C-alpha cells in the first residue's frame, strides 16, 4: 500500500526541489489545478525502508561487554531479544517511573509518571566490539574503553567533502567552542576552520553516493550518529563497513588541513604533562580550570555533579572550586590526590534530579591544561 506525503506549497506558486510548479502541469483529482498556498499530496512507494537513528561507539582492543561497563551501572543484562544479531549482548535501562517535576508544582490531581528507557548492544565484529546505544545510556561505558576518534574518522571518510552542514571546533588555548552551520551544502573552507589554532571535534555532512544505502547523513565525534534503513539482521554488515571506514586513511588526503594540531602520543611527554597536571590540582593552581568537553545547549536543563569518590551535590555551574568542595565533603585532601584519582573521578551532566545524561573523566576531558603550554 502506498503512503501519502504531505508537502506544504510555497505561496509564490513554485514548488521546492521536488519540481512541483503550482498552476502549471499537475491537475488534481477533479481536473483542476491546485491553488497557490494549498497542499500537494505526493505518493511514496511502500518499498522505501524506514530509517532509524543509531549512535555507535567502537571499543578499544581488549574491551568487550564484560569489561567496558562501569562497575556501578544499573543496566539489566538478562533480557531476551529474538532479533539480536548473532554474538551480540544486550543491556537494558528500565528506570522506575516517577512524576514530572511540574506535577507537584501545579498540584496536578492525576497520576502522571515518566521513566527513562534505553539500551546498549555490544556487537563483536572481526576482533573488535561495537556498542550501539539507545537513549541516555552511553555514560555507563568506561571513559577509557572506547576509541575517541571513531565517529569523526568514519564521517571524514564517508561524507562528500563538498556537502558539509555542521562543524564543532575547539581552540585548545582558551577552551572556546564554536558551532557553525550552513544553510546549503558547503566544503570546509566555508566554515572558516583555522587549521593552526582549532581542533575539529564534530562534523556533519551528506554521505557519498557509495554509502547512501547505509546512511544519508553522518555526524561524527567520539561516536557516530546516523539514520540507517538496515534491519537488525544486517547490523553486523553495517558495522563491518564502518570498521573498514575507520581504518581507511583516505580522509588525510580529502581533508589535509585537520591534522595540524594532533594529540600528544609520546609516552615520556604524556608522563611529564600528567605530573604537571597533578601538581596543579594538588596546589590549586589558578591557571587550571574545569570545562565541559562538548557544546552545551543551555536551553535544556543543565546541572552538574561529580562522581568517583561518592555521591555528589547538584551544582548549576562548572567550576573547579566545586570539585574542591566535593573533595572536602568526602574528606579528600587535594594535595594527597594521585593520578589514579583523576582518572576515576568524573564530571557528570545531569537534570535537576541528578539523573545523569553524560559523564566525563576529569583526567581525560575535564581539565583545560592552559598552564602546560
């Protein structure tokens, strides 16, 4: 059975890219031409597969479903699923229902409840493990368990370099973040990307023709976000191709300007930087500050909490002093902290009730090391 798609007509009488020009060549069912400003019905074949939204992570070698989850997670790993891909593991979030905050605020005399649902699917592919996340559950993964460049590298290889839509960049020196969107498909030069002072954190674009059976668009950062028509039985095939895209080095030629600033990988230099970072925390160096590693939408609820040393109060701003307050409440002296403490302590983004939406290791993400230049 065919489906009907409702398209709003332009009042100028000229249709959009679909080629519909009102008042010209398309009579309606009564033989009359549609009026300007009316609606036109176009048929869409029922054979078109429905696309679904996927958020995908790639675990580092040595991590799988048994080692990648945080020890305090509350996910249920004993749930049957008939269509789960072969070898996959499912972990489900089934949070208990609770009333929305505005129920008591207005004294609503009706039983109202809302609840959080989500899932993680661990899928082994060619010696590696992918994690498909649904809902707000990705914060249950250990921060050190997944590849931080997976989504971005796949996107750089999969999208048409002349059909980009969005970039998120960061300036390491100031920790300033910037999101740039364009109304029409463009190449990277239209985003005013300064290769000598900025790091590309996220990229959105339209897929190359050879990948459009997998995705129409891709957004890549640490994870990969796509809408794909693939069914559950074909997820292994999808992830196999994503792994090949991650390993492909072609993006270095297509986007040669994004690698002028690269992460430090020399173990001796990392050790020296770690020592200076730890000293800055222990002495409460004023040149060190705390920052969220992603662009924050302040129209949403924005609260923060800490973890790793016990339960935390909820704060409405991100300040390093709040971390010191958290440590003091837990009886921890900053001067006695070790590097392992920074690795295990986390900054959480939450709602007003403290329900986590995402979390970041203070060692890996939170500290802006301006003093370490």
